[in-house]
C-alpha cells in the first residue's frame, strides 16, 4: 500500500496540472523512515510502468543528493537504510533498462563521492564477482556501475588519497578487467553471425574502452603497461574493424561501431598526451589507421563524433615534434588540407538543414563550443595544431586554397557562396593563434596575415550590401567581427557597430541572433584603461528602438504559438543577453524607458514561470531585470516596486524553485534602491514567510535570503521588534552558524542585527549568540570561520559609540566562560588580525585597535600586557595602511558555461552589493588614528601616553610617536 501511494505521487509529479502538489507530498514522504528503500522497490518492480520506475529512480537520485551525508561526511540516513541501499543498488542497476540505469548510475556516483572506497570497500569485489565470460547483458550493467564511479577521477588533481583509491581498485579490478577484454574479443570473433549478440558485445566493449580511459586517466596502470603490446593490438583491431551488420541504418545516429571507435580514439589521444614514452612505438600505426579512417568515412552526421575524435587524436600527435615532421612538406601538407581539413571544414547539406530547420541548435554548435564534436571545430583544432609547428608552411599552403575558393565565388556569386564560406572559415582558422576567450575573442593573431585587410577586401561587402546576400555569408561576416573584435580599433568599431545593429532587423533567425551575440560582446568590450569601446552616448539614442526590437524578437514566437509559449519564449538566450547588456551600457539612460521595459519583463516573467526550461535564458532575464532595478529604481522606486511585486510575489507563493534565489535577490535590491523611508507594507508581509525554517533549507536560497532579511532589518527594525520577530531572526542566525556551508552568512546577518537593533532589545540574547559562536570555534573551527570571527570582534569593538565596544565584548564572553577572553585574544584574534587582507577588514581592525587603546577600561587596568600587544598590532597594520578601494561601475561578466544552474546559489552580478564600509566618513585612516588618540589622551589627562611609556619599549614608543605626542 505504501509503495502504491508513493507510485501514484510519482505519476502525478509528471502531470503539469498536479506536479506541485505531488512534489510537496513527496517531500513530506521523505521524512518517513525507509522512504529511499521504497523508491528502490518501485524501480525494481516491473508491475509499475517504465515511466513511474524512471521517475522513482530520478527521485531516488535527487533524494540522495540532499540526504546522503551532512557537511561532516556523516550519513544522514539510518545505518540500516544505508546498508540496504548499498546491498541492493548494484544488483538493481544491472537488471533495469538503460534509461533507468543512467539515473541509478548517478546515484551510485553520489554515494561513491562520500563513501568509496573506505566506507564501501566491498564494492569492487562485488562488481568483479558479477562479471561473466558469456553474458554481455550482465557485464554491461556491471561496467556501467564501475564507470559511474571511476569516471570521477578524470578531472581530479593528483593526491595521495586519490592514488590510494585508484590502487585499491586496480588491485581488485585490473586483472579481471583485462580478462574480460580478452574474453569479449573472443566472443566477438565467435558470434559474427549473431547480430543481436554482436551488438551487445560491441556495447560492452565500448564501455570497457571508457573504463580503460578511467583507469588510465591519472597514471599508467602497471598491468596495462605490462600488457601494452596485446592491448594496442586489440585497439588497432577494432579501430579498423568493420561489419555491415553493425552499420547504423540512420544517417544521423551513431551506431555501436562508430561509438566504439570513438571511444578507442579517446584512449589513444590520452595515451599520446600522457604516456608517449611507453606508447610512442605504437603511434605510427595508429596515425596510419586514423588517416585511412578519415579519408574513407562519409559525410553523414552519424560519423561526426567519430571524425571529431579522429581529428582530436591527430591534433595531439602533431603537438609532438617528432611525429609532426611527417607533415613538414608542402606536398604532404596539401594532402592533409585537401583530404582531411577541407572535407570536414566545408558546409554540408545536413549543416544547411540544421541552419534552416533548427537555427538555435546550429548557432549553439557553431558559436559556443558547447558541442565539441562538430567536424568544423575538430578540423580547425587540427589545422591550428599544425600551425603551432609549421606556421609559415601552413599559412602558405592554406592561402592557396583560400584564394582558390574566393576566386570560385567571384566567378559565380549566386551559386558558389559555399566556396566563400569555406574561404572565410579557413582564413579564420589560420589567423587566430593562442586561446580564444569568451570575453574577448581572439587575443593574438598569425603575424603572416592581416585580419583587418582580409575583412575589408573580402567580407565587409556582405555586411554593408543592401542587395540580397546569402544568409550564411551575412552570418560569416558578423561572426568574423565577433571573433576578431579585440583586433579592431575604437574608430573601426565606430563604423562597424551600426552595421551589426542593422542586422538585428534581418528576417533570418540565425542572422539576427548572430547580430545580437556580436552586439552584446562588443558592448562588453573595454580598453586597457577599462573604458568601454562603445560608449554610453553612442548607444543611448538607439536604446528605445533597440530594446523594443529585441523584445519583439524574443516574444514573437510565443505569441504565434500559445501552446508552446513558455518554451518558445525561452529558446533564444542570446537575445535576452543582448537586452541585459544594452541596459548595463545605457545605465540611467533607461529611466525614460522604464514603464515600457517593465511591461515586457513582467509579461516574460509570467510566461516562463509556467515552465522554466532554459536556465541560461532565465538567468539573463533576471540579470536584465536586475540592471533595470539598479539604474531605474533609485529615480522612481515606487513605480518599479509596484510593478514587479505581483509577479515576484507569485513566484514565492507558487514556490517556483528555479527562480526563488533570483527573486529574493531582486526584492533585496529594490529595498536597497530606496534606503530611506518606512518599510512598505508588502515587505512587511514578506517577513513571516522569510522567517519560516522551510525556506532556508534550500542552500541556494540562503545568500539571497540573508541579503533580503538584512535589507528589511535596515529599513524596518522597529516593525520587527514591535511584532516580536527578533527571536525568529536570531533563530535563523543559530541555524546558519551550525553549518560550514552557511556560517559566513550567519556573520553577515549578525552584523546587521547588531547594527540596527538597539542593545536594550538584544540584551538577553548576547550570551546565547556568543555561546553559539564559541561552540563552533571550539568543536568545528575552520580557517574561514576563525577569520570571520576576528572580523566580527573588530566590528563590535569598533562600535563603542553605539553601546558596544571592546569592554562590551569582554563582558559578554566572560558570562559564557570566565577567563576565556585572554587565550582567545592572544591565540586567535591578534594573530588573525595581522593576516587580514581586505582593505575594509583592515580598516575596521585599525579602528577597533585604536579604540581599544583609547577607551577600554579592561585593557587599561586588567590586560596591561594585552594593551602593549594591541599597540604593536596597530602599528603593524599602519605600516601598510588600508586605502579606500577605487571601484569603477563596470559589471563583471559571468561565463554561463562555468555555472551550474540549479546547483547552489547563482549571484546576479547586475545587482551584486558592493562591500559596505561601516565608517565611510573615515577616509584617511592615519590621520583619524592620530586625531582619535590625541583627543582621548587629552580627555584622560595624559593616561594613554603614560600607558605607552610604562608598557612599550623605547623603539615601540618611537613608532607610536608618529600618531600621538609622547
């Protein structure tokens, strides 16, 4: 009955009409013992539909992500549940369909991250015991489990712990793995007429190649090195293997043979790059086989991955001079260009079909590098690999082909546009050297070519022509400017930029999207002095029409297709990124346009809330909203707040998880844009839900919630006190300070509390607050926590004029434990103070230490040695006094390829709060110290000078005399 109910909830979670309620119900089920085992039982039961079983596997994986271990690595589940999961998971994964297998494989990886190998030391033996000599179905399941664990090693840095784990695996798995490789090879030879079995054996061998890579990714396993001749013989056999029964019937989907050969080529690339000393004698035979493969493989899409991997292998070979010499000849280089580079660089019919039928996919493959298995990219990498060895030769040979294709085009411009496309792509491939960055494009160029001359002579006409130009050539011209954008001068961009903007009006999806991409990147360009290449004054006059047109492009397909409105509207993140960039560039120039821009943002937000399907689009959308708030809200806070509150409140009410961290940040930014005046009623209504524990359980919400709560406290501390909400606020602090992942935010919230709530309100809570901090410091201290505690001490100590101060801190800490202040001060606070790096932290410490010397009774009378230590620490800080940081108003770029949407917290950079200076009036810290000490000394009838003479050495007195007359 229990299983049936959970299965019904899983089924309901797939229905958009009831998925919210179902997911909430499943979250409640999570709290019950044995929930994870119930999910596995549903996965195992073929009485449930495959859809429900898959949903259960996905739910199980996500449950483990949240609940397998705590921050200390301890299991959160009962031990009997942990044991059951480990016992059942491997066998279950072997028996389920492939789509479910992949989800369970991820679950195995989650467990392995924390438990393998020391807390799951039986796993490898269990896997080995399940391998068979004649059942590829079982072997595939076992190998999938092994790959899901061992592939974690690929990106890791070398360490003793990592190699201990790898050795643990190799001792148990290495020999059985090689035996399985041998027996699978024999089975393939014996079953060439049994097509279904042969396909299974090939799939098994493909997995073995992936495992071969996993096991070799950090170091060459001794067992592999000892058997390298036999292994390379087997790799060569299957790299050249062919069997018509294994050919894919589709022109688009790779078959088992293509996938196997691709995996072999990945292994070969690894071995050339890392183990050339052991593998070198085998390289030439594989180069010959790969060359043959490249020159005999067709142009169909199904071969794209295979061809790309083959080109990657040859690229790795060319980086080793002794092997690259084979290409160091004009005739040989011509063969390489003609037989390998050009066939894979030229546009195919399938590329043009993608251009016309799936334009957004064409753009992503061609531009971003998100799909590294495109032939064009792999061919370009190979050509650049050759360039790195033979720059002059490659340039000369390739230029002959460039001129040939340009000549072909000039004779028949109507029909030979593909020739020009090839010429432009070839030139770009040899013109760019070094790395190409997302922020700046090509940073260095081939000195043997001139990118500006080539543009003016061969490409500019496609950008400026009013006559019909083939869309792919327009794309080439825009992409060329995008790629070589940093090679152009400010004056050249002044002429070229309006042409890019004009192409936003193109009717072709790819053309106007490329134009948006180029416009956005050019607007983000700055010179060496961080001055924008395209100034605000050049964009502001165009902004109204430019933004309106971009919104029209974003919204047009969603208007045309109401049923697919949410997915259609989110499809093109490049357009929304351009909107964001225009708003960033025009800054307060958006104020006259605010109402119209708001209308579009509200409409888009309401549509995408129904089904957030493209994280990149959503991210840029909320960054753009952030830019509007940053630059328009200070001038008209009520209008912006009143318009954005309803859709934002709906997101919070409907618990749209993907958008919660964004909206909470934006609410905070709206409050901060209007720091004066009472707290608006709708923010008061947010306080109770913000203070509920559930909202804080998602770690991705925590940074945004702390910022919003801090902003509310800053404006509405009196309301919180009046409504008896101080205790819930402090409860949030205590919840955050317990965990390493959130303790920094606990300090941020605490400083806000200490700033805006009066000491009389907090009087009864100071001791529990200090107890919580000291408990963490004692039981699970980290370097980061200690540093933040030191910052808090100085923050409190420096606020002696607000009812806090050094003596206040000592009084509270003595109530927790008498006498603990001295060791804390000497062993943590003073040594850590010297290590403070941020200028604002150092400034706070200088103010704190100065006030301690001048105002603290405890240091004057009780801690006399401490007074001298404090004085020395102050003098050390003043040797390199903190200076106000000079900040510009440029907004930092996030590379979305490096971001993990949906995992943790995503900062909106357009509204990122700058570091707050609690003492903005103190601009010259040395002068302030001098003034403060002398004033205090006069007030206390020379006591400070007397303390200095009594407690400091003559040399220390001479140093202090720079700040006080002794």
